[in-house]
C-alpha cells in the first residue's frame, strides 16, 4: 500500500491505534501525540509492560499487544530498537497484520525488512501527529 493510501484510509479517517511505549509522563513525546490523536477522534490502546493496569489519559494500559481484545489498524512504536524484541516476537502471533508505524527514534531497519518480507506494511521515521497535521488539516 502506498503512503498516500495509508494516510487517506488510516490517518485522515480516525483509526484504531495500539501505542507501544505509552507513558504517564507528560513530558514524553508519546504523551503529546496520544493527546492530539485522541482529540482528533482516534481510538487508542496504550501498551507498556511497565504501566500495565494503570490509566493513561483515561485509557487502561495493557502490558502487551496480545492483551488487547480489540483489533487495531496501526501498531505505533514509541520504543527504541534496543527494547523492541519482546514486541517484535508478539506481532506474528496476532491473527491479522496491522500497519507497523515506527515513530522517530523507533526506526529499526532489520525489523522493517523482516516484517515487509512477511507482508506487513511498515512506515518508518514519520510522526503520526505531524502526518495528520500536514495531510489532514488541523
């Protein structure tokens, strides 16, 4: 799928996003991006094993993407490559293939090649919030 199609189908029309690396800390970039996307009508699923069971911006945080009962369209990574392996092991266990979105700082060339080879769409180095602001109006 071309980036234009991803933007049209999943960014300009609010979609369902699992946010891996979600945080209760308001000074983290992920916090601001979540706040923005929620305000634009996106359905977010915070995921962070360190915050499992806590509430982040009024949403229950899961410890793993496998704990999420609802399907999501985009798997947004706010986790550095050195901390991604547990997540990368979980992705193929899903019964569907979400778009894997590597936020700035979460780019992982090896994982990109691996998951593209398995038929996943991968977006690398683009911020969901900025793409929405630029292409979908604010």
